[in-house]
């Protein structure tokens, strides 16, 4: 089994920057009212330099960066971009399992026989997404969803990373029984990636690993 995890980089903020290029150089927070009880949905990388991150209160974000620009989320716009992204991805890897607008797993083993080829395919996905939407994404390749997700974390538009196995620290930390259960779970995940219809219910962003 070879699976890839795809994560669009700072998705909501990246879309707002595409829609209003003048925002690109400013600290940008997509989220609720900074003078009310709003929370940060996504911060662009400029805003992250001030320590602003997802799920932080917008009031706190404003305290950390008074010059930040706050815009409310526009989910219908993000859905449109997301639709284009996943259409593009399916043009390269037909079987995908979306776990959010900006995140999902690709059954890359279907089109790649080994990790070397899988990494090339992941790179082709990244290039195609950038070409069709101008959005950047991070990809990780692994023998299971868990490992693929670890491989994609913090990549931020870098060349896709492939991890052939789980990091040793974690394997040591879990007993043999747990490892067996995890493998079984991963196998189940692989079948799901092949058979289940893409999920569209989850509207929010997930797992923004990049700092
Ligand atoms: Mg993301």
C-alpha cells in the first residue's frame, strides 16, 4: 500500500490572497470578529510570524499583531477553489478520500508501483494543483495514512517527502499488540480510501501543520 496525504497550505488565507493580491504582503487573519468572540480559522504565513495560529481567539491575534487584516471566512468561495483542486488531483490520481476542503488522502499505489515513482506522482499532483489554481500544497507519501500524514506535516510547498515506515520512536513506544492493531487499522484505511465516497461534510480546515 502506498498512500499520499495532501494538505493545502494556509488554504483560506491563500484563497483570500489570490482574490485580493494586496493582502499578500500583510499579516492576514481569516476568522471572526477581533472585537467579539471570533476565533482564527486560518492565518497567512505573514501573520504566523507574530505567533498567530488557527483556533486562537481573534482578540488575542489582534493583541499580538494590531496591524493584522481580519477578513470573515467566505466558505462558498473556498468550496469552489477546493472543487477545482480535487478535480485536478483526480486527473492524476483517480482515487481520493477527502477529509476536509483542504485535506485528503490519495491512493497513489494505484498509479505508482514503488515509492520512487510515488514521490514523482506526488510532485506531479503538486505541480498540477499549482498550475490550475495557483494554490500551494504539501504532500507526504507513506505506507499508511498515519505515516503519509506525518510525512506531509510542515512541508509547506516543499518537494513531497516519502517515509517508508513509521518513525522508530513511535514504534518503540507502542507495544507489539498496539502495532498489530495499528496495522490492521491502516489496512482498513486503505480499503476505505479505495471504496468510500469522498467526504464533503467536513467544511473546516484540518491539521494545519506548517508553522
Ligand atoms: Mg491546510
